[in-house]
C-alpha cells in the first residue's frame, strides 16, 4: 500500500505540470489583458504607459518564457504578486479565503454522505414503495433545478419574507461583539443556505448511485446465503450489502471534489461570501493572472489528493484490491 501511494504521489508531479500548462495557455488566450483593464478608463494613459505595465508584469515576453518564470516561482512555493492595485502576494490573498471555502465544501460533502446514504439504502430496500417513488421524483427535480435559481428563491423566502436566515456574507457586522455562543449561532445561520445549496445536487446524485449499487448487491448469492444463515435483516443490509455497494461510490466521491470547488464560484458570488470562489471570479473579471493560476493550482492539488484518498479508501474497503 505504501509503495502504491508513493507511486501515485510521484505521478502527480507530471500530471500537475500538464494541468498548469493547459490552464496557463487558456487564460492568456482569453480576450483582454490586465493592462487594458487598468488603462482603458484612464484618458491620460498613453501607449508608453501600457508598454511599461506590460514590462512590469512580464507580459511582453513570449508565452513559454512567462510560464517558465512562473514555474520557477512555484517550485519554491512562491505564487507571485497580484496584478491588482494593492500588489499583495497571491499566497496571502488565498490563505485569507481558503479556510472558508474548505469549510463549506467539507460540510457539504458531509451533508451529502449523511443524507444520500440512508436515502439510497432505504430506496433500494423498499424498492417500488411509496418512499422510493417520492424520493425518485425529488431526485429528478433536484437534477433539473438550477442551483442559482434555487438560491435566489431560498434567499427571497428565508431571508426577505421570513427573515430567518441572512442572505449575504459569512458573519454579521456585530460579530466581534457577540458572546461565544451567539457568535457560533450567527456563523451557523450564515452557513445554512450556502452549505445546503452546495450539497443539493450531490445529494440527488449520490442517493441514486447508492440505490442502484444496493439493488445490484442484494441480488447476489452471498446475500441470500447470509439471510439463510439466520442473520438479521439489519446485519445483512448494513454489514454485508452496504460495504460492497459503497465501493463505486467511494470513487465517485473523490471525483466530486472538482464539482464542489467549481460550485464555490457560483454560491460564494451569490451570497457574497469572501471565499476562494469569489476571489477567483473577481480575478477572472480583472484578468489577474497570478491569482487565477494560484487558485487553479490549489484546486488541482486538492482534486488529485482527493482522488488518491478515494483510491486508498477503495483499497481499505475491498481486501481483494489491497492484496493486488
């Protein structure tokens, strides 16, 4: 197992380099440049000023030289400085926001597992029952409903009409003056809608994956044998059937990490949450190449690590894979 993990970690290096090459090329091929956005609204910005800015940002060099210069900094864990007027280090801007994004995504993933797992198992065990039919309809509705549209509806309902939940930010203006319990409750209220919306589509999908896998497993001969031995139905379902049904789902959980990170751009922008998704959106709009590349690299690393953890969990759940 240790040798397998080491091989996977070594293989991540060329894979990560390939991802950065593609991302670096794509963002530079997009129309617009940082110098245009900074000077087009300034009537006193001459062509000479634009060229000086291009030289300052090293945009006057060929694309491959820009990439190699950026790669040399990445090797020493230097993400460079932002092109924005503050000129702050990219690492500082990301470190301020990444805990919020990781917290929301981790809570969303936990909510997906906590809800989709029992719903999928119950739907498979009670196949064609009223519960199964209702959950099937709700799942199709969840697949078809756009997240941003649902977010607006929930903001209007719970934030404006009922006034139960806040609709923007991650904390209230008086957060620093609240007692510990009230501060925690305020943070929870701000997280309810973003976490639910981030997990909404995943709950629908994973409940169907678990249901289909459980239906296939409970038809196997060893499940019939377990029942014939007199084991309780709970033991048969949750100890023998569920463990084997979870094997494909573990891999899908690892592959869902990019979707959660990508979804952060949507709901963090809608709810004005100062996370990595909102920073990414603002950086794209301002063509802040160093920040864009820094966020893409972190997202790629998190995705690769999540896939590795999924494969490790897959091997731990299935002894046959561990032996191979």
